[in-house]
């Protein structure tokens, strides 16, 4: 796997690097959130952020980089973005439904008082 | 030609009785004309030969050969065919599926012609087997009747076993002679007789002939074969097919006869058959049964004549074959008419038919008189020749005694037969008999006329043809004989007359004193029931096979795997080469820590999957998915994007399909949950299995590792790398390898794939899950979940699955596009038919999952079967297409097409091959999916009843 890295113009490098670092940071924070947040309904947001923002940043970096390298606008990544935006919510929805179901089964959500505690705070394990 | 006719006949409509009959008679007439046209040629002593290359490199030719003997039998066959077809036209009821009948009949005729005309022994055996097959199909024509099925099975078993013996015998004969051509074989009789293999060869061939001609002890199938429609009985089982054995014996007479083995075996079997069968025949109550046994006895008579071995006996044998065919076929047809008109064949009921159907009765009486050997009829002549031959036999007088006894018996059963025509007309018949249609009677008339003509002026009518046949068999040995009615007062005549008189006396005695009509069993000999022996033998065989199976085999897969693995491990340990050294330094050199970590995760997943597989299948499946993903990443890191892509798709599809299947497996509870102690023996067994599995896995890993560290010689991959673009026309080596270089492999693989998916479908179609997994799972029964108040359809259309469903419906065209893209680029870039097929299948699977089976099948017509068929046909057509251009199967070709919109694309023929692969993959995946999905539908349809079933089961326990 040998990539010949041609020297990029500085400003391009800066943009690409900035977006990559930003994306990396966001994904890292998302991962941290997944690990640290106390409650499932809060945890589910962490990967969502990672997917949308983090992947978005990295994809922008990729677009800029390849457009510069190939000297033409490369926008394949837009397609990836669209697909990610389309599929990620489905997964989240189904996972959340499973969680709601589990809590209903365990009696952690009481349907008779819908407004009292819509998102119960789980105890720390 | 008869085969073509058979094919055409098979496709004619059900009620085309006339057209079928016309077609069949046309073919018979053509055959007859050709045969007659060849008469002058054959008569001049010439042997007509025709030869086609069949497998020249193996010394096999498709050769036809016609000499006098074959000509005579051919003429007989054609005439009888014509008559039988005419007769069958009237005999078969309009309700019967006639196309099948005529189709089988013509197929039989074709194979019989093949037997008669074959100039090659192997080819003759082939046609011989075909006659057995046609006979089987014809006997079982009324396949709704148990006796027809039983008789057909019996006849096929016996004759096919004989055919096998014959094949072996012929192969040995061919080995002795060094050629399978009949001409060569016939020329070297002395060599064959002197050869040490003579006895086994002869016995095997004789077995073939005797099973076919229903000789003792194989005679029992013929009476049971009478369950066939009467035209068939008269055609196959008296006039033609059973004569094939006789024909074979006559054909090989010049090389096999003349030894004492020949005489004892052939004549011995013949005498037993002749006496036993004629005795049996007297005590039959069914007209057809009587005729069947008399047929057997006449065949026995011919066999005896052949066994005697003198040239004159041969003349008598051929002559009697002809005579028997004429009178017996006519008798069968007459019986068929009687059965047809009166509705019964029981001789205890039938009486006085002479008054009701005088014409037919007269014909039948004449024919049975010929059967009994009354003077001025053809049966008399050949029987007299038989008597005179027995007198000249060199092994004592008892042969003549046997002949006279036989004569008495045959007269007796003929009288028994004739008796139905006399007396007071019976009143209690199922239907009122009357004369049959004019043309139904015609075949009988014609044949009886033949009997008379031959019987009165034998020298003029049949003489030349008989002479022709005899000469072709005997050659220079042809004796001087005279076919005349009157030879003066000599011993044979006395014997004839004596037999006639004694037969009449014997019958009268039986009738008056032994109460013949009320005996159900054949006296003395009823214990000699071949059919009983046959049935018991097969019962024994079945039971024995069952026992052997229980001893040596098992239906459980665990012991099988245990044995296979143990044997593999032991043999590997024995064969383990000493010089194998595992150089682990090579593996740890240049170790990428990230890669190692990845593999650690993968291996953990795999071990975890194995750990959880017993009690927590879902966990195991998820862990398995983890391993799959790691494998996929590994492929990517080792720059095999093709494999990575395929792996990903395979993992996805597998996971989903297994997930669907898991629902039907009953839950397994660990011993702790059940509060039971696991006995020590079980622990022992498990440890044994575990260590075995461990050793096997370790061995496989070691083997792969060894292969990888062994220094590379010149491998085949270099060849593929070099040739892929130039010869396969693609730069994606993996794909070119699959669809071009090893296309035949791939073809086999997709066939396997098809078979597997069809099997899964077939198994699941009638699948009844275990009672404990019948009710809805707890997750779908929990009232806490609001979704359970909705039907699956509602869940999908307005419930919680609506949003994902709509989203995915949006995406699926894109997935289809990706599949198309992967497919199109497959030959040069990562992709290909297999991946594309899986991708498309995933699109459909997703729809099934989110929109529900009912919804999707109401909108999308899937037909996985057609996908499979289309794929396989395309693959075959592509492969066979190479033949059109004179290349071997599956040779690929590349062209470049310029299309208006897409620009230049290159189209290798492998492209179409890949298309087939694609279709098969899509079809088989969907087929399995549909099978699983419908399983879920079925159980949802009747939860109430299954619930109650479950409860009753619980109460019972």
C-alpha cells in the first residue's frame, strides 16, 4: 500500500488537516460519550453526533483533498453523506424502540402516567 | 423411427384415439414395407450392414445388421405391431390416456427393432434393457391398480436383473473374442467354447435370456405381467418381447451351443418350465392367466428345442416361435374381446359364448386347437417336429416321456379354454356379450388365417422364409427337412395322437372326478410359487438392509462427524511428514501491532461464538458477525477489496437468514436453570468431543500455516496474473478466474447453490416447528408493548416500522443501482456477479424485513425459481455458445461494443456467464428467504389452534 503523496498547496493542507482533526475530535467525543453517559437514551445521542458531524467533517476533508489532487471537483462523498443520513436514523430508531420495549417490560416506564417521567433516569450500574 | 413416433405420440391430446392409432399404424406399415423391401436382398443370402461411429476410440459402433433370422423376426414384429395397434384402437377405452399407451408401445417397438437388428452386442444389450423398461411402463399403464404396479415392478426387477447378467456375460464374451461386433463374434465359436471363461459367460447370458423369456425359475413374473392391457399382453408378453430371450439364444446358438453345459442348462430349464407351466395352466380360472402359463410352457418348449442342440431342433424352434406368436397373439386378442364384451375373464362364469359371439368364438377355438396341436393347424407341425427331435435325443428316453406329458397337459388346458364357448349361455355376466366391431376382430381373423394356411400348406407359405432364417443361423450345417402335414405313420405322429387322446381323457377325468372348477390352488405344486419367493426375498432384503443400516449407519450427525474427524486425524498423524518445521519467527517478524490487535479481537469473537453457541444462539451469532467483520477488514488491509466486499455481503445475508431461522429453534436451558446434575459420562463425552474438535482445528490451522510459510515455487497464480487480461479480457484476476479460467468449477458451484436452496425450500415447505416454538415468542406477546395490538401489516404500514420502511423504500433503487454497478465493473475492477447478486438480494431482504412479507409480495412478484432457471440456462447457453464457433465448452470471447449512451464497453462472453451467476445467487437467496418468511406467516395465521395443540401436549405429558 504505497501512496505517492504529492506536495499540496499549504492552504489546502491546512483546510484538510483542520477538518480531519475536527472530525477525529468529534468522533472521539462521541466515543467518550458512549462510554460515559449514564442513561441509554442519552447514550444514543453520542454515536448519532459522531456519525453526522464527525463523518461529515471527514468527508469534507476527503472532498477537498481529492479535488485538489485530481484537479477536478470530486463530490462522490456527497453520496456517502446522503446514505449515512438516510440509514443512521433507521438504526437509531430501531435500537431505541428496543430500549423502550425493554424498559416497558421491566416496568421502568409507566404508561398510566405518560407525562410524569417520559425519559426515566437510570440508576448508575 | 418408432422412437420419433413415440415422441410425437406422447404429445398428442388425450382423446386422440384415432390419430394415435393412425400414427402408430403408419409407422408399423413403413417398417413392414421396408422389411419386405429388403426381402430379396436378404433372400439372396446377403447380410445387410449399416454402421455409424458411436465411440470409435473405444471400439464401439452403432451398427445395424440384418440377416435371415433378424429379417424373419422383424417381419413378425412388424405384422404383429400393425395388428395390435389396430386392435388397441378398439380395445382402449376412450377414457384411458391413449397417448401414453401408444407412445410406450412405439417406444417398445423401437427397442425391439434395436434388439433384432443390432450388429453390436453392447448395443443389443442397451436395446434389451429398453424393452424391459418399455414393458415396465406398459404393464403399469393402469397405474391406479395395485396389481399392475406390483406386476410391473416384478417384471422390471426380474428382467433388469437378467439384463445385468446379460451385460456382464456379453462383456466377458467380448473380452474372449476381442470384439463386440456380432460378425466377429459369430465367426469364432470354437474359440469361445474352448475358453476357460466359457461356463460363466454362458451361464450369465443364459440367465439374461431366461429371465426375459420367463423360464423356470424366473417364470413367475409373466403371469403377474398380465395386469397390463390385453393388447400389451398379446404384443409384448406372448408374441414379441418374451421371444427376445429366445432370439438371443438362437442368435448365439452357433457359438455357445454344442456343449453338455448348454444342453443341461438350457434343456433342463426348458423342460421344467414346460411341464410346470402347462400343469399350472390347467388350474387357472382367469383366461389370461391360463394363456400366460401356456405362453410360458411354449417358451419352455422352444427352449428345450434349443437345448437339444441338433440342427433340426433349431429349425423346429424357429418354426414354433413363429407359430406360437400367431396363435397366442390371436388367443390373447380373443380373450381381450371376451373380456371387453362380457366384463369378466373368469372361466367359472363364462359359458356358452358360442351362442352369443359365434364368430369370435370360432376363431378362438381354431387358435386354441392350434395351441393344442390339432392336425392341419400350424401348432401341430411344430409340435410334431418337437416330438421327433425328443426321440433322437442322445440322453435317454425320458425326454420323450416329458414331451408326451407336456402334450397331454397342453391338450388339457386348451380344452379348459375351449370349454367356455360351449354349454348353456351364462346369465349372470357383468354385461351382455355380443360380437365386437368389425375391425377389432380383424387382427384375430388374420392371425387365425395364418394358422390355417401354415398348417395346411406349410411348404408354400412359410417355407422359404423359415429356410432363410435357419440358413442364417446354421450356415452350412443346414439340415434337410420337409415341412409337410403328412409324413406317414411314424412315431411322432403316434405320439401326437396319443397325447391328444390322453389329454382329452385327462381333462375329462379332472373335470368329472377332481372338481376342476373349484380348485383354488394348483395341486402339489402350489408351493413352488416363484412370486411368493420373490416377495419374500425382497421383504428379506428390505429388512436386512434396515438391519445393516441400524448397525452400520446413523441418522444423527454427531457420530458421523466423530468418525470422520477421528479417521482424518489418525490418517493425518500417520502421514505427517517428518521434515515439517514451524518457523514461528517468520510470523512474528514485521508484525503490525494494530493488525495483531484486530486479529485478537476476531479470535476472541470466534471463541466467544463457539462458547455461546449452545445456550445463547443470538449472542453467538452476533459474535460470529464480529469475526466476519474482522475477516473483512483483514482482506481490505491485505489489499483484496474483492474478497472484502464479498465477505461483507455474505456475512450480512448469512446473519439475517440465520436470524430468521433461529426463531424456530426451541430455547435451550442450561443445566443450572433446570436444576439437574450432568452425569459424569456426559462430561466424558463432551471432553472427548471437545478435545477432538480442538485437535482437528489445531491441525487445520497448522496445515494452513505450513502451506503459507512453505517457500513459494512457481505457482499457478502467476499464470493467472499474466493471462487474465490477454486471454480472459479482464483485469480483475479474481473475477476472470471465476468466470473464465475456472468457469466449469463455477458452473458446478452455482448448480450446488441452486440445489441447496431448492432443498432448503423443500424442507421448509412442510416444516412443522417443535411445539414449544410454535406460539408467538414472549417478545411479541408482552402486553406492555403497544405494537402487539397491531397486526404485522399494521405495524409495517402505520406502526413503528413505517418510518424505516419508507426510508428503505427510498434507498432500495440505489441499492439496485449499486448492484448493477458492481456487476458491470466486475470484470476489470472489484465486483462481479456474485457480489452484485448478494447486493440485490440484500435490497429485497431489507424490504421483507421492514415492509413485511404480505406487503412486499402483494407488490413485487419475485419468482425465485425463474431467477434460478434463468441463471442456469444463461450459464449453459454461454458455455454451449462456444461450440457454435468451434471452440470447447465454456471458451470465452471478448468483443468491444460501442453503445450510443454508455460509450465503448467491452463485452466478454464471460459477462453473460457472470449474469447467470448473478441470477442464481439472487434466486437462491430469495428462495431461502421466502421459505423462511412464509414459515413465519403460516404460524401467525393460526396461533389459536397451535396454542391449544401445545396445551394438549402439555396435559398429556
